[in-house]
C-alpha cells in the first residue's frame, strides 16, 4: 500500500470525540488537571525569566541601564503577557478547538473540514500556511532544551567564576540524560512535573515580590506610557530590543497545542491564577533589582536569589528547565505523528510507551535528531546569551501564522462577518508582526538556524505531499474499474483457495495494482478478498462506531474503508476486528496481507521539479516498513513491486 494517508473530506460526527484514555480532561478532577497542566503547559513560558530580562540589558543588542529603559522593558513585558497570552491565546485562540484538540494542525484540520469544500487554490494556500507554522515549531523544539538548560546551569557562574569551564559539559550531560530516558516514556515521571513547577512558580514569585517591596515604584510600569517613552527614547534600537522582550512569551504555542490534554478551563484557570501572576512578579522584581543594583544585569534572575539559596535555586531551575524541555520534546513527537497521518511526512517508526495513554509516544529517529541538534547548538554557541539570538524568530513567525489561520477559522467555521472578525485579529497581527520584524535583526546572530530548520522541514513536508499526490495520480490513471475486474473474474473462473487475502490500497475506488499483479503471477484467488483503504480524517480522533465502513461485493469481495484521526496511529488488526463485528469473518492465521512497494523512477513527465522527485524517491525508499507502521504481523505479509514514473 502507498504510505500516504490523504485527508478525507468532512467526516466528523457528534460521536467522534476523544476517549477517556486519550485525554485527562474527561475524567480527572479540576485540581488534578490544574496541577498536571502547570507541569506540562507552562514549562517553556515559566522558565523564560531565566534569560528574558537579562537579554534586554546585557545581550547582543543590549540597551543602557537607564531608568527609562528599565521601566520601558517592564511595561513591554507586562503588555506582551497580557495581550498575546491572556487575551489572544487564553481568551480567543483556545476557543478554536477541533473536537477538543488544539495546535496548528488542529486549526488547519478544522478550517479544511468545515462547510463547503474549499477551492483548490485556497486549500493549497491554507495547507502550506499550516505546514510552515508547524515546521517552524521544530526549531523551537531544538532551541528550547538548549537555551533553557544552559541558562539554568549558568547560575553556577554567579556563585563562583571557577564554574565557568564546567557549564557547557554539565549542560551536555543533562541533555544526553534527558534524551536517553525518552524511550522509557514519561508517564512515570509526569506525576512529579506538576509539584515541581508549582514550587518553581511560588519561588520565583516570592523572589520577585521581595525585591518589589524594596522598590515598589516599578509597578508604575504597568502603564503603557512607559512603553511609549521607551520607544521614543531608543527609536530603532528599542524596536530591536523588542526581539529580546519576546523571549517572555516563547512557548505560547505549546499552551494551545496542549488544549486536548487538559481542556480550556484548566489552562485558563492555571494561567490567570498562578502562572501569569508569578511571572509578572518575577519580571517586575528583576527590573526593580536593576533600578537599585545595575551591576546585577549580568544575571538579574539569580541576582534576586540570596547567596545562601543559590545552589538550591540552580538545582530547582535545572529541574524546571528539564521539564520545559520534556514538554517540547513530547510536542515534537506529537507534531511528527500528526504530520504522518495528514500525509505531510513519510512513515517513521513510532513506539507507544504506555498501554493506557495513547498520547505517550516515542519516535527514535526524531529523538536522535533532536539530541544531535541540541548538543551541536550548545557546543557551538556555548553561552545562552549567544543562543538567544537564534531564539524567538521561529516562535513569532508561528504566532503570526496562527493568527492568520485563526482569521480563516472564525470566518469559515464560526461564520463571523468580516467587520466582526478583523478588529481582534488585526490587534493580534500588530503584535505578531512587530515581534517578527524585531526578530529579523537576529538572523545574522543565529536566527538563520531556526529559519534553516523551518525551511528544511517545510521542503520535506511539501515534497512528500506533492510526491504522494503525483504518485496517486499516476496510480489512479491506470486503475481498472472494479466492476470490470469482477466481471472478468466470474468469466475466467479462477482457482479459489481457502483463506482471506487483504489487499491494502490507497484508492477507495478501482482495482488495486497489487491485486492485478497477484492474479497475473499466481493465477488464483483466495475464497475471501478484502480491499482495505485507510485514510486520515481532519479531526483528531474517530470513534470505533464511525471508524469503518464495509461494502459487500460479488465473488466474495469486500471493500473496507477505515478512517483514523490525525492524532491516532493506524492499526490494521483492530480494523479487521471491527470488520468481524460487521459480519466479515476473518481468521488471523488464514489471512495474508498483500502490500504494494513502488519503485519510483524520476524520469517521468510530472510537474515536480527534478530535485523534488529525487528527494521524494529517497524518502519513499527509507520510509518505515508498512507492515510495522500499520501493525500487521510481518510473517503474514507479501509485498508486490511495481515501477512508477514521476
């Protein structure tokens, strides 16, 4: 069978909702949900105080330590957290859920699956927008573990300058340990994430409050007047520093992506009740410290910590950053799984690390790629201040893409009139493009890394999507109508042998080429023949009641159409079990699966560019074996090859 899983049309129904095993939200108490959400949702945002303020005053584009600038940075941080996170994401974006799930792919699926079919040009444009936004998140997944852990360990340098030579080695050891335990799954350690992050938030809030008490006038920075005075005094330099201020909202896309695990209410309550107040108190505390002690700009976060508590704080910071890194790593796994299901990515081996929680997955190839990339960044940049130059560009570009897709969603799904939809989205875009524009100055400082990662992933996704479409077109062109085939079978009276043959096919119509090749070479058929097509829907989950449709055909033939959500993994044995409940009797030990394996020739006349053809052929050859991907017993599989020209 071809490895692409093309999107189905609007297949949603009221019963297509996540099962309890797929999400904590349906059955956990509000307190448990809130505690767990703190440990997973806010790891990245919550550890930003380690470096956000510092980068404004001692980074590559630092501004002078003047009172106007300190008040201005505090004001910008306050309004960034308020407008971007509290209003945009918590107030608006979280409402854009696809059957309870969030994230850029969920938003994309909701747009494509709503209402009348989109015109091909608009569908392609929206799909490419979603792919670009998702691709840029991979850059965030690489940089977050690197900069977070490195920033935490740099606290040792505040305690003693003798620790400086050991900061990079210690960071690399922690990252190696983090990626090494991924194969064991995170379900066992996930229960301790929440309490650690709660301790983290209360600690940073207490540290910030203690300093605010010493300089309460810093609270005047809540007024947007100080942000205006900041830009008036610094002009273009102030705009460039905005690229450092944006570090306080990195990780905001994870907040949206985790919607399905915890629900909107748990995320909203924990943000407004704990995370946001704690962050603001710490940021204002750091700025208050700089008003009285400008020399603390070297590392204002650890400047808040009493010397006696410095080493315990480094330990707590390290644990918090490991948790933040774990959340991003798990997010990249989930993003890759969704990309595979939506037909954007070739098959990659997925390991399910929990028998009860479907979201617990481990992808070895992605894990090793992330590990190598993170270690390379740490060894290359060596300091979190230098690495911060690469941070923020991917996040702000994804934020802007989310705003544009959100506009499409409220126009197409919610049916808002344009006059009602534009004002909030324009406000969001003003902030998004301001942050994005300021981060463009970071391209030379390291932003090229995230752009390069995003471009590479975009090329892979679009090449695979285009290649599968061209391959399907080639196969469909040569398809023999099934009615014609069945009539020929009845006339020829082929030998029928006991058992069942399952032919997996990409096309839900016509006769699979694997079946034609089987007849050509073996001159016989099994008593029962099943034509099985697996397609991906534009919803996260499909209930078993709506997963399978069965069509009974003449001559012992059946056509099965199985749907899987983009957050599910296909499982052929389970599909056949569902078919048995609908009257298709299948005996596993008497069932043979026939899969097609295409040998791609890049000498055809398709519209794909030669380099895309070569890349697509390479990915196709190296994709995971389909029997493994679809959960088929390898000893029951027969592969039949064919040459296809692109």
